[in-house]
């Protein structure tokens, strides 16, 4: 299944992330290498949120990432939550629709 991890970030997130960014990206690369993280990034204009797409058997994979993330630990993320996402269209879709559906 796919899970979306949503981050609601602080107003000065872009300015404050610099000293934490390499550790944050290393965590992301590790999750990618394990096949857990599919995509991730910050929303732009304004940079007030981020969304990361995970693949796993449960939301725990995304929850573990958030709990270990230096952005969360250091208060750059005001709140985070995970939602299951039923993907049906695209090469990576988990639930493929039959033709003509």
C-alpha cells in the first residue's frame, strides 16, 4: 500500500532547515534504499508543507520516518500525519483498475 506523510512546517522552515538538511536527506536516502520511500519534497510558493510518499504494509513505515526525522525532532514540523492512499492509475499504482473502468 501507499502512505502519504504530510508535514505542516513552521513559517521560517526554509531558513532553519539548512543545518539539518544533510541529516534529513540521509534519512530519506536510507528509506529509499530500503524500498520504503518513493518520493518526497516540500511544497513551493509558499513553502509551508511537505509530502512524502511511502510504500509498505502499514503506516508504520512513514510514522517511523517522521519520528526519526531531524526536522520533526528540532521543531521545524509543527505537526505531521499519515494517510493511506489508494493509488489506481500509473505505473506504480498499488490497485490497478481493469481496462475500461
